[in-house]
């Protein structure tokens, strides 16, 4: 009788130990089973931001160009021979010349009255580069020789216009063409910009003064 009771207690103890181990093992593995779904749900919640909420992430850097214009390096670029070959067709050469003078006189007519240092350097660099790029090789060479003797005047609109008109007259003299009256150059090459009437007389007077100063400079 005592042996049977001992056997019963042993079986009961084994059953209790078995269920205890099963409970402990199942409880310990539960957080591991659910860790991945909880993490995935948290990531999905972060991804679904309200439509009106602004992102705090830094914007991607804008691409930078390696090309930059250094105006101080322009003189070295303008040194050298004409890039274009000789233009043999006299008719095309004359048409090109008329169109170029029209463009140049219109350009300086829109140059600022009080240019900045950058404005002045840009205009001067333009003329030096034009003296290499002009599509008539011989004409470009003559222009470079003239620039060497009479550099561009860029202190004001009137100085630039007077210098360009004087340069135009030097070219006309070499080609045997009549001289322009530089006091009226603005009327001949009218850009159609329409100065205000109150400023028109002032600008005309300044143009005459600029041309007289350029004549003294050339003489």
C-alpha cells in the first residue's frame, strides 16, 4: 500500500514538472515570436506620415557645375590669332559688317550710365574676345590692332558709345567710307528702347560730351 502511494506521488510530480517546463518554454519564446511583427508595424507607422507634416530630413545637395567663368582669365583667352579664316566673299563681308556694327552700337546704347566693376570688365572682355571670334579673320586682326592702340572705354555708357563710334570711323577711314557724325550716332542706330522724354535731352547732351572727350583721347 505504501509502495503504491509512493508511485502515485512520483507520477503526479512528473506531470507537474512537465507542465511547468512546457509553460516556461512557451512563455519565454513568445516575445521572440512577436518581436519582428511589432518592429515591422512600427516602421510602417513611421512611413505613413500625415499629408500636411513636413519632412525634417535634409534635402539632397544640389549638383555643382565644374564650369565657372573667371573674368580675370579673359585676357589670356583673347591673346592669339583670329579663330576664323579669311572671308573672301566681299558681299557677305559687307553684310556681316553692317549687322555687327548695328549690334555693337545697340549694345553700348544699353550699357549702364554708371556701370559696376563687373559690368566694365565684362564689356571690355567682350570686345577682346570678339577680336578673336569675329567670323572674318582679316577683320578680326585689324580689330585687335585697333584695340591694342585704343583700348575699350567702359567708364560709362557715353564713354563706351563714343569709343565705339570713333573705332567705327577708323574702320571707315581704312575702307574709304564716309565718316559718321558721332553726335548723331544714337539716331542712326536707334535701338527702339524709347528713352523717357524728360531724360532724352540729358542723354543727347551727355552723348555729345562723351564724343568730344573721345576725340581728345584719340588725338
